[in-house]
C-alpha cells in the first residue's frame, strides 16, 4: 500500500483517511512544544513517533474496509495500536467512528468503488518484506 501522509515540522495530514496531527500547544514547554494532537485521538498528547504511528494506522484502516482480527495486516494494526496504549479493536473502532463523523463521503466513495482503494483492490499485506507470521 502506498501511504499518502504529508509530514512537515508541525503538521501531518492524510488525504485518504482525512485525519491529521498537529503540534499541541503546551504551556510552559518553551518555544518548541514536543507533543502532538491526533484527530482521532484528540484527548491525549502523543510524541512525534506515536503521531506518525497513529496516522499510518488511520490510513491503513481507511484503506482496508474488510480489516479484522483474521486480516493479514491485523498484526501491524495491533503493533501500532499498542504504541498508543490501545488494543487493535479499540483503535480501529476509534478511527472509523471519527472518520464517519468527519468524512462520511469517503466511506461512500470506497463502497461504490470510486475511492482510491476499491473493495477489490489487490493490496500487499504490510510493509514490503515483512510478515505477521
């Protein structure tokens, strides 16, 4: 799967999932805040690496409508979720609920085959050269 996450010094955005992350203003942190706020996990600050994991997780969930415990990418979802202190099920649910609230039209595009990853898109499981097994 090709990721479409744009990452800058103070912002991350995915066109596919519609999710974003930005620097979280932290009073008393000086001129360089070190925490990030992720759109689907808004109540808690995370570090930059955690924000990247959260964005990759959200993009993978958005691109994989049939994602579940038996899916070949589930172990990756489980690993990224663990970095955020969540179970895979909890992370997937939160990403999908947030996406439904903020970008309902994306689900419609995917379901009708008009989105960037139609339901029958031939995707590879996980990062190149890696396997859950």
